[in-house]
C-alpha cells in the first residue's frame, strides 16, 4: 500500500518544529509501524535528508522506549498495543497518517519524536522502591503473600514507563504512572513500612516535575498499553490522604 | 560423510605444526587458506584462573570471600567505580556498590536505566531453593549447569552460581518483585529447559521485567541519595587504560554529541551480549558489543566468541523489512506439535494437508523426548527440514507449531489459560489466529555465551576491569540453560562483584587523572577520529544495509551449523564487506547532536571485527560443543560430538592489531566433580 505520512520535525529544543509530509510507497501489511519508519529513514538517508529520530529498543512492547502519537492517539489505533507492536495491516492504502511526539510540559522534545522522560526516573527515585539493601533480605518464604495480592501487585508492576498516559492526558498528568508504582508496592506486605513516605515523596516529585493534576478524565487508561486501571489512582489518593493526615497530625477535635 | 572422525584433528587445530616458532618454541600459524594465504591465528601462552581457590568445592566461595581484602567504610567514599550498563547485572551491581558506600557512576545508552534489554526476559529465573522437595539442591543445579554447558565451563564458577542462586530469590522478594504465588501464599515454581526439577521462579511471562524493576528501583534509591550518579543516553566508546590499569571510559553524550572522559578506580562492564552481530536476533535493537570490544582492543582477552545460542521458537521473518525477531516462549512446546509437509513444495494451507502427509519430525527423530528436545537440537532439526525444501510460509523458512490436538484434548479455554498472552502476541505480529491455524516458528539467535574472559573474581585480563552478566564468558560453557542468564546476571551484580572488587580497590585510590594525561588524550582522539571517519565517508549505502548483509553471512556460515569451508568463505566475505563499509557507508548529519545513524554505524563497525573473531574461533574449534555445531564433528546419529582430548579448554583470544592474526590463549578445564559424558535425547 501507499501512504502519506505527516511527521513532526524538530531539529532541537529551540526549533519551533513543524509537520512535514512524506510519501511512502510499497508498504507491506506485515511491517511493524517502526519498520515502516525504518524504510522511510533509509530513503531519507540516501537522499541526503535527515532521518526521523524516534526512540525504540526492544520492539516487542516491553522496554517502554517507543512512543509517538499516531493520528491523534498515543501509540496509535490498536488498544493495548505499543507503537512498536502496531502493524501496518491496521492501515489502508492511500491513508494519511499524522505522527507526533508525546506532548507534555514535563516531557520536553529533544528531536523530532524523541522526548525527555527522565522526570519518570526522578519520581521513582523519590520513593518508588522498597528499602532492601543487598544481603539483608530474610528467607523468601518467611513471609507469605496472598495470591490475589501478588497477582494484583503484578498487574500494576507491569507498567513499562512509556509515558503514553501523560501524552493522552489533557492536564499532562503522570498520575497513572505514579499510581501504578504506588499500587504495586503498597499491595505487598514488604511495601508497608514505607507506604506513607513513598506516596508523599512520589507525589511531591510528580508535582515538582511539572506534571499536571489528575481530574479523573480517564484518557490515560484508554491508551495505556499495559491496561493499568484507573482504580489504581483511587488507591494512590487514599494512601496520599492518609499519609498527609498522619503527617500533619489528626485535626483537633 | 567424509569429514574428520571425532577425535581426529582438523587442520586448524592449534597444535598443528605448520607455523613458525614463538615464545614457547611452539607457536603455530594456520596454513594459508583459499582467500590468499591469511594467517588465522597464533598460539600464545596458556592462561590460568589464579583467583579460584582449590580444595573442597563446597567452601571455595566462602574461602575466597574470607581471603579477599576489605575496604573500610570510611575509605569507600574515596573510591569511585564506573559501571557501564544498567541491566540485571549492572543495575544490581551499581545499586549494591552504592549501598556499600562507594562513589558510583552508572551509564546506559537508553533514556532510562529501566529499559536495559534484561527487561525483555520472559520465562523465569532458576534457583536451588528446593521448595518443591523434588530432589533439587545446590549440587544438582551445579551439575545440571555444567552438563547443560556441555562441559565447557569452570566447575568453581558454576558451583558458586548455584550457591548464590538462593540468595537472589530472597533479595528479589524483599524488594517487592511480584513473583507468581500459590493459593497458600508460597512462591510458585515451574520446570524449564528439560530440567527434571521445578526450580524456575517466574512472574507471568515478564520475569526479566520484574527483576529488572527491582534492581532499577534499588538503583534509583541510591541515585536519590546521591551515592550513584546516573548518565542515561550516554554510550561508552573507549576504555582508558593508564599504567596497565583500567581507569576510565570515553563516552559520547547521545543528546549533545559531546565526547567526554570519566575516571575511576575501577571500571565494571555490564553491557550485555553480542547477538546482534547477526542483525536479526531476539535482542533489543541497541544491543551491541562496543563496550567489550573496545576493552578487547585495549588488551582484555575475549573468550569463546563462537558460542552462541539459537532459540527454536521464534516468529519467522516476514520480509526484507524485518528488523528484529520475537521469541515465543519455550513453554509452547509442551502442548504444540511441530511438523512440516512430507513433500517438498507442498503449499496447501496447513489444515488441508492430511495427517498422513505430515512429518512430525521431532517426534519421529527423538521418540522419547519428542517436541521437548533441548534448544540446540530442536533448532537444528527445523533448519534441516527447511533446507530440504519442506519449510512453510512465504519464505519457506518456518515450521508449524500446531495446537489443534491440544485444543481437542484439553479444550480451548485451557489452552487460553496457559498461553493466551503468547497467542495474542503472535496474532498481533502475524495477523494469524493460532487457535485456528498452526503457528509458524523458526529458530533465531538469542544469547551469547562467549564474552570477555574473567577470572573467579570477575576481573578481566586488564587489572581494574571487571565484567559481569552476559558480557562475560563465565558460567554457561558452550550452552546456557533456560532461566540461567537472569540468575547469573544477578549473582554477579548483587553478590559476587561487590565482594571481589573490594580486593582490588583496597589498593586504591589510584593517582588522580586529568583530561590532559597522554593516555586519556589518545583514547579521546581515537574516538573522535573514528566518528569523523564514519561521518566523512558519505557513500551510497546505509548502515543497516551493511549490518543486514553481515548478519546474513554470519547466519549462513557461523549460525546453527558451521563447516570449515563455510567459515573460510565467511571470513573472506566479512573482510571484503568491512572494506566496503569503510568506503561506502553513508551516515547523515554530524556528530554535534542526537544522531542515531552515527550510533548504529559505530556499533556495526565493531560487529565487523567481532564477526571475524567469531569465525576464527569457530574454525579453530573443530569439535562440536553445545551451541557450536561443526558438521564435521557429529555422532553417527547426527548429534554434537565433543572432542575432550583436544578441546577441553576455554579459548581466550588476544587482540594484536587490526588485520593481525589474534593470539589464542588456552585455559584448560578440569572436571573433578562432574564427569564429562555424551548427551543423548533419543
Ligand atoms: C527475548 C529474550 C528472552 C529472554 N528470557 C530469558 C529468561 O526467561 N530467563 C533467563 O535467564 N534469561 C533470559 N534471556 C537472557 C537474559 O535476558 C539476558 O542474558 C540478560 O538479561 C542480560 O543481562 P545483562 O545485565 O548482562 O545485560 P543487558 O540487560 O543487555 O544490559 C546491557 C546494559 O548495557 C548498556 N550498554 C550496552 N552497551 C553500552 C555502551 N557501549 N555504553 C553504555 N551502555 C551500554 C545498556 O544500555 C544496558 O543498560 C532472554 C533474552 C531475550 C533476548
Ligand atoms: S501507566 Fe501505562 S501508559 Fe503510563 S507509563 Fe505505565 S504503561 Fe505507559
Ligand atoms: S521499543 Fe520497546 S516497547 Fe516499543
């Protein structure tokens, strides 16, 4: 099939950027979306033009490196599918496809479709862990964990840190990402001692990084390739409320 | 078959006598070959692992730790360690060294340490916990690993790995890694890769992700506390060696393009494996050999480069655009039946091919193990039926993995419970529904057992250079067992390196370095020269086109089956293609900012050099062992035939200069506890 791509080109943070059109002929339906971009890049290279920069690594939907807004939807039209796992059979001959980077205040564009997501790492550094220095661990079976808790923790821990939730959110909020980590750790017995400091630290970092607040719109879960549910944000809110109440002391009666 | 019998020396066996005399009066040069009389290698002094304690194997690790020097906590703050890589090995090492109080600087090429390729590991991690009471023990894991490696690994190392395995699970659980559990709340385990016990811990099909997030979170905690300084989107392009010690690295900031130097008292490489030399593999696109290859060029020996693992169940190539291959978990072979049409060229849809016109070739050839034969055997069998013209799919490079019988027997919902997410992934990629039509699978490059040579302390032949995880050669011999790479990466990073590196650092801190030191200037100049050469070519071919072609040569001649003639042909082709690369590659743009083509070009340039060494290693090892199958060395049944009399050693290669034959140093292997036997799966 033949496609028209309109791709966001931006040489660096200081360039205002613009959409540029490209024709890509002979696209095979078996190609992945990124392979289609590879073909375009090969041609641009040989024509002496700058290839389109985009992040990617595993190309199997697990590393979280890839991410682009495809026809207005973060990661494109297939539900629960990262851009690297999206295949061209979901597009039709003659179609025009718009490709843009994640757009959010906290994710500045580096070049073309590549953005800086290091704010996510700083949110994790602010408490998204269980303190367990190497060597100090008790025997693994010393503490039992209910299967349902372990399974629920796993569901939240499946977040790949791609940032689609932020890109989709009208407020540019990273609450789904933050809530996924808070849920993962607070569902496990090992995570209890730091439950309050964790949520407060992470939320403070989240706000300091310039992510917006959550107003429960739900665009985030709709695009999340790992199906992290909106209910995790509810859990985060409860933990946060409890933690700040404990911290600030119970109101005087 | 008119190839040498097992035990007979191939003409390239390093003890052949056609060369000139060297330091020991015994250095040989290979005879001239068809491509114009090139000397392939020379034989150097043997090498020994001087750090491994002898005596009873059960207490070796304990004794080594006791004998190793310690660094007192106040001094640790004055010692700096660079860790390149944030996968399971590097992430766990950097976090642990930070916790111990060292100053750590950590590097990765991705935008976040959490994206290291370890994230993609699916199946699980082995540990000798014996929670099932099914007869597992440290001794059995040790035994299985030595045997699985086809008796080409060190007993001392493997024994330590098995011991440490149990601590890894404790550590990961304490960090909140959500392993699968049973209803009673205990950890669940499953069997894997033919082991007779259930010792594999897992978190659905995302074990690598969950273990890596555990290490990443520990690392982020150290970063938050200022003990580890993280440099994402930085690529190491050179090792700095001063006064014979590894003292730093030259890195390129991938965003600004700036070339900088970083100095430390020790350098740890945890940069992963080199499977991408084949272009198509299950590795992430950025996986590369650059960090270890640069160290090799600076004097670190590279061990057993020809030992690569090819995984039988991957989604086949769908066309020229293919950029990587996706693994389908080995567990599918528990219920799927592998077959091809009996007649070559039969292109009817699979469901229209009647039962008696199908060849269930694994069941036919290996009646007792059937579809569950080990990885190397399943891979080679699939290749052979495709080579005979009976492969399926558009390219003819595929075999069916059919679930129809299992669905009839167990019902669709049971199969969906077991493999639902894999079926979905398959359908997402191929557009075909495996509940209705059989999957098509084909083998793909998956893991590299070879890597930089290290001693028992995980120190390379350059003092102060430590190598951990898939980047070293240490524990898997000629073949790695399923679920053992995660175990080794974490054993190295959490437990082994943090103990052994102290023994080296106790002599530090070393002389402070500046950017003006002549060795530093030289290393940085090398990097800038190389980058300018790559940018200056401005030829007519893309980096990927060269990488693809190199990969095809390696796949054809240094892949699942290797022959003397094929390897020689490959060597000639690689050299010719490498020359072309340096004349005709086109790297757009400049080195000033983010330039992904330039990053790729540097990596492919190093793959060219590695590819040659792999072929030389494969050529010299005229036996078959594990993942290295020499067609000339097989049993009458067509299985790999080792030659213990001549090849029971680690081949550690020394770099002597571009286009110079490498020098082979042999480390003899001794088996006191596990006695070499021939594998059989009939
Ligand atoms: C699809 C797949 C499934 C697998 N499943 C399993 C399994 O179930 N069980 C199992 O035991 N094993 C499995 N393996 C193998 C296992 O995942 C790897 O061997 C292991 O994760 C390697 O870990 P590592 O820490 O050594 O390296 P990696 O995780 O590859 O990390 C390498 C790090 O080095 C950095 N790096 C590399 N080069 C440079 C450079 N030049 N400069 C700066 N940084 C650099 C990277 O950024 C990265 O951080 C699987 C492998 C694949 C491909
Ligand atoms: S919550 Fe979902 S969309 Fe957001 S970073 Fe995690 S995986 Fe990506
Ligand atoms: S490239 Fe790894 S998730 Fe898409």
